[in-house]
C-alpha cells in the first residue's frame, strides 16, 4: 500500500487506519484489477472505491441505484475537499452546469450516475470523452435478474466496461453463491475478478423473530422500549405504513411514513428529516432503505415477513452502522408466508426460477423457525463461517425441542401416497381424517395415513408443515400449482434412517387466529395465482388492464371448478364465445398442464353447447374416412360443414343433404352415421 494512500485516508477521510478488509481491496482496485467485493453493510464499501479514485488518474464513474445515496456521498466528498459530482434527475440546473464545468477543466475525480442514465445514447460518447479510468458499481446484486432488487439497466454495465476498456470494481453486501456467479457472468463476462469475501457478520446487531400476535401492539411495545432512538419499521403494504406511523405518533413517538406511491417531494422531505432528526421513526415499504447511510439507526423492525434472507439481511443492515449495539425484531405468521408464496406463483418467471424462489423462502422460514443461534443460521446461508453469537433471541432463551420424527413421517407419507400432487390443506384433511368431498372423490379416505394425525390440531399441523419447509424437507412445486414435493433431504426421515427435532413452542402456541376471508380455499390458491400470472402476461402483451382479459370472479371459478375441456370452460361465468376463442385454450393449459391445438371452428362451438355433438360427428367421420372396410378413397367434410350439422341438428336424410358441403358421395359415406349421432344427442 503506497504511503500516499494512508495520507489520503487520514487527511481526506479522517481515519487513522483501515477497517478490516478495506486495505487489501483498496490496493487491488488502485492497481487496476477487476474486483468483486462482498462486505457487510456498514463495512465501509464506499471508501474502497473513493480512495482509489483519488490515487488513479482520470475520472472514476460510480454506478449507484439510488439518487439520495449518490447526493449524500457527493456532498460528503465535497465537504472533504474532493471534486465530485452526480448527474441525476434530482440535479438543479446549477449543479449540472458545475459538473460539466469541472469535467471540462479536468478537476472532477468521481462522477456518480444512476444506471438508467446508461440507456441514453449520448452517455457512451460523453464517458469516452471525459477520460474514465475506473468503473465502480455499488449494490452490484441489482444485476441479478431474479434478485429482490433487480434493476434492468444494470445489465448495461458489462457492455460499458467492454466499450471503455477500463477495470471494474463491483461491491455489494447481499449476494449468496448463485448471485455472486450471476454478477461475474453479467459484469465480467464470466472472467473471474479478484474476489474478496469479508464476511456477512454484524455482531453488534441483536437478531430476534416472533410469531404474530396482534402485530400492531407488538411493534408499539418494541418501539416504546426504545423511545427516543432512531428506527425503521418495514411493512408489506403502503396502507399499513400510514396506519402504523399514525399509531406510533399517537403513542408519543416522532414518526412518519414512506412508500413508493407518495409524491417525490414528500419522499425527499422524509429522507431529509430522517438524516437530520434524532429519534425519528420511519415506517416504510422496501422503497425506503437502499443507500440509507445514517450511522446511528438503533433498531429495525419488520411488521411483515421480508421476501427473502437477502432482503432481510440488507434491511436489518440499516441498523448500527456506527458499530454500536442495535436491535431487530421480525414478525411472521401464516398469512405472510401465504402472501410470499402467492407473489412467487403470480410472477412471470419460468417454473425453475419459481422453484428456486420457493427454496429461498424455505431458507427464510428456516431462519424464522431456527432451533439454535440465528446468527449461525444466517451466516451459514451465505456460506460464511457460522458461530454462536450470544446476541440473538435464541441464544438468550433457547427454545424447547422435541423429537418430531413421527408427525413428520406421517406428513411425508401422506405426500408420497397422494403422488406429490396436493398442497398443505388437503394433506392436513387426510391426516386429521376429515371426510371432505375432495378426499372422498379421490379415494384418499382409504389411505393408511387417513386419520393418523388426530393427535394434533389443524393449526398445529400447519406449524409442523411450516417447520418442515424451514428444514427444506418439502417445497411447493410451481408446475403443480403449489403441490408439496419432497426434497432429497426428506427421504432418509421417511425411510426411518434419520430423526428430526422440531420446536415445541411454535407448535404448542399454534392456534386458530381470526378468520381471514380468502378469495379461494387454501388448496385452490396456488392455481388462482397461476391463472392470475397468465392473465397478467396476456394483459401486458396486449397493453390492456388485466380485467379486460378476465375478471377475478371468472378466475376464481376456474380455480374452484377446474374445467378440463373447452366445453366446461364455456360454462364459467364471464367466458363468452369471443373470449373462449381467444383465451380459452391458454387458460385451460394452465389448469390441465396440456396445450392441445383446437380448431377455431370447434372453439366457437364450445360457447354454444354444440361442441360435444361436433366431437361425435368428427369421430364418426374419422371412423368412416376410408369407408366401412377401410379400403376406399379418403373422404371428409370440412370443419364448417360439421359445425352447421351440429348447430342445425337435421333429423332426416333430406334435411342433412340440404347442409352446405354434404354431396351425394358424402351422404352415402357418412349420412347414416351422422344421423345416428344426432338422434343420440
């Protein structure tokens, strides 16, 4: 490390020494190596590209996803005497003029750009002209197309690196092995950069989860115990941010809400207040957070389960960036898990990606339902060295465990004996011995597992299945609309070769909560999600609102009745002749898993109820195509002729002969057979 680097560290940034891991990354970036650095939130990532920018000739371009963060970093650099600027939609005309003046004069050392700026055709010419010597990418996990913070314009960064021919340094705090591989592929064209993995551990943050039990009261109690401290409450919906913020204010806290639906100026006011005021609580959706650089946030609470472990880790990482003690609380309940499953199922990702997302959700459940140290579970997920921390709720109060092998084997047996084609609701009915119509229709009341689980209640079975998912013994299958499929981990338990322990507290505490009115039953919810995903794809392709395709009530009826033919589909409310012709086969393929080609003429008949007659006429024609003995010259009627016969239903040979397309030869070949079909109909 050159001596002038330490001088810059002290004189510009005000630090006497590097934080752990910083020095070697600064050295690699300064020397012009391609670098991928995974560092914990609050680990000092920005210095790892800001300091090299001052050591290197030319301009360092920093790609960052959040305007507020860029502006904060530029202001801090300018205060330290560094010539830095950003080109964003939030600039005043004077700020933009100053950036261009500094660039033309050769003074500017760091230029911050939003990734969307790369889409402008003029940007490439500008970057070539100003003498870029290094590209730094903050929040590099945003390049992952299936990640929780995907930004499409991040995909342009690899092209920018190739065009400028300069080294690239990518930084993130949130990347599992799969995401790291995707970063290497998208940003470095698969060529392995110099990589630094400096751990995900934030030992100053206390980790805690709790099952939902009046979540508003739980959040208010958590905030009350930390009154006067800056905090963030993450909520799953915009409406809840507003009501929770109001409840906190009524409880004597300084609190405000933040979500993507607010006016941009109102959001900026909240961001400025949060940076400036001590003790302010922001209740926000995930729209608030990426790039929050306030060092003294003392706590983060989740009123709803996050999307994934990656999202959870990034969001709790807002707390305690100054290294002082900080606390977290994450609430979760069955409705959260159902919502997250639904979001995966209704997405437009391919099934293999949906399966991977369900596996990631299982990993988050594993953290929520963990039996031992949460930090060890969290670090193991990221491939870091796990170690008990003594700073989480489970280290504070270890949960009581019991041998859960028997109920888990019962559940796995029910899954296996029903062909891995059913979801939690139907499986629990089998285990409890509930003789529902669905159980009787499929003969599942005759299974050896029918009624073997009456020792546990339905809510307790739901808790058992939740823990099984947390252990990744079972996963929802995207191709089978949420049916549970066993993983390889489950098979030794099913064969009685291994045992498994479960948490007794969450199973004993499981009870029926308030009844939440659902659109469909638990068993039909995954299919409804798949139908909504199909509707969304068709609506986006046609550039029309989703309800124009089919409204919710039609999709609900499809999910409940599960039509298997176009004729059955035609009976669904809201499925008229035109919509059946245009969309029927596509929605039927979602329900049945088959995509059969149907002639347009036949599709039109489905709406009128004449389709079955048409099918029988077609079958009779195919049987007699080469005559009774199968030796004559092939002959057939057009689809239009068969449609007219099905619609008019002639009863005599003369009436049949009057149908357009029925010649004497066709009457001789098919007349008697067609009239027999019509008599039977």
